[in-house]
């Protein structure tokens, strides 16, 4: 194994496989590895004052796992298309895109998602309309499902709030203040997957780190979470990742 060190990144080689690593310093207690896709750098998230030698030592101890995990990731999906009859997902179901000209609206009709915009041939306008639709729907759906998950959770928990926003690298997160944040992309997944992510974040209200106590509670909250997380990470819906925060 050979390291090449930069100011805020490093490369290492396993056999003939060269792997790029980007360091992200955050307000956190431990070092974590985040894999996005085969063709994107590995993210190493470390505490703000963590020494480089500790970061390198951690990556070195995990280098075989990183190489194997990257190799096992599915190929990246083709770029999302906003052409007529392209496929888009909502609550885990595929829908064919139907483009109509007129005042802006988006609605689900049988097996299609109908997007009505003034410039129906303008992919950027269609994408914006869909993003607004996903944001509105996710705010309503996530609030309802969060309430249901809290009521059925095996221990008493109460998040301080819920935020919904588009994120590039996280399906969900929980702040030290107890606020849960969910990715609008998550509304493209099935209710089963949405609930699993919510329960994951609810577990952080009791155990902030991914330790044995956290996973014990996660097993109680959702016994099949590992299989559901595999669906989340290996499904056709972007963004991809291996872990939740």
C-alpha cells in the first residue's frame, strides 16, 4: 500500500487500484468513511482538530475494506433524463414522464408523472418543476411518517424539529440539538425505506455515535433494517451511499 499526501487529500494504491481520498473536517467526535460511487473520491470525515497521522492510520487500517467496498458498488446510473417517456420515481414506483405545455403543475396520473410547463422542451424547466414537486411532497410525507415512527418507536423519543432539503451525500442526519434532516430525494423511495431512514435518525436521539448501543436500538426499531438499507444503497435512485449519518 502506497500513500500520496496532499494538503487536504491523499491517494493510496491497493494492487493496481488507485483510490483518491478527500478529507472533510467537521464538528464530530470520530473519523468516518463515506463511499459515494465507484468514480467519485472516498470521503473521510474527521474531527476539526484530528491529527493527520491519526487520519492516515485510520484509512490505512481500512484500506482493504475500502477497496472491496468500492469494487462491489454498482455502476453509476446514466444521467437523469427529462425527455418525454423518461423514467422517474416516486414512493418507490417508476413513472413515465409526460410533458405538457401550459401553466406550471406536476401530478401523478396512473403510471405517468405529468409535468406541465410553458416550455415543455426545456429540460431545465422540467427539472425545476419536478424538484418543486418532490420538495412539496416530501415535506408532507416525511412529517406524517415521522409522527408515526415516533409513536411506534420502542423507546420514548422526540426530535426537536424536521428539516427537508436536497442533499448530495446524505439520506438523513440528526444534529446535536435533536433536529432531523431528510433528503428530498428520499421521497423517490418506498415508504419502507423512508421509515428505515427516519428510525435510523431517531436512534441518534438516544445514541449519537454508531456504537453497539445504537445498533441494538436500531434492531429493535426495525429488525430488517440491513436488508432495507441494501435496497436504499443499491437501488436505481440517486444519490448513492453506503452509510447514513
